[in-house]
C-alpha cells in the first residue's frame, strides 16, 4: 500500500507546472528524466493494481509476453522525435504521455518482468541496446533539426545521453554474464 502513495506523490510532483515546464524545456530532461519517471510511477502504482486485480492479470498476461510487447511498442513510440514535439504542442498527446506511460508501460512492466523467463528478459534487453544506439546515432549525426521544439545542440546532447544509456545497458549485461552467481542461488543453511 505504501508503493501506491509513493507513485501518486511522484505523479503529482511531475504534474506541477514548474516541474513539468522545467523538465520539458530541456530535451534530454524530457526524454531521459520525465518519461522514465512517468514509467516509474506506473511501477509503483502497478504494485497495488497487480495484487488487487491478480485474476485479470493472470488471464491477460499469464506468461508476461503480452505485457512486455505492449511496453516495447509504447516505449518505441516515445523514442520517435515527432512524439516529443507533439507532446509539447498537442494537449491530447501530452495527456496520453501522462496517462499512457504509467498505465501502458510501468504497470505492464511491473506485472510482466517477474513472469518472464531469463532468456526473454535477455532478448528484451538485447533489443533495446540497438534501439538506443540507433537513437543516439540519429540525434548526434543528423544534419538537420529533428525536433521542432528543441535546438540542434540539445538534440546532440540527447544523442550522447542515449549513447550513455546504451553503454550502461551493455555493461549491465556483461556484468551478468561474467560475474559468478553461485552464491546468489545458494541459501545459507541454519
């Protein structure tokens, strides 16, 4: 029950006009801070809903695959430069951002991730690495301004931000592969 309050407070903070305007005024903050924080809201609130409506989630998302497919589709949409532009200029799209990211990304991710097999988790992570790499390349090397509401310098800094996230994901996967996990599986006997 505590998690739902954390999620609601975070959501209300993100809705406050000074915070919302500040996060949306800088491209890297919009894409790599505000959007992930809205997903985190869904993770926190999702904890409550997954427990409360467990029969619905078991029917709809028993294997975790439908939920993770929804997560991938919605996050891919929000990586498109035009989606960021429309979120700033079309109120309906901004409303979709504030409602859709928690409910269509955070909530299904909360329900799906624990249900997924390790191979599927790896597959999902391995698919995000080239997506982030492609977005980094797009924003860094694009000879034109791809977002109408942001300057080219902001676009390049977002590209480097995507590159950093991609590298962190690679290091995370390498750490999983090359670290001995025997001790994690062994439970101390009393």
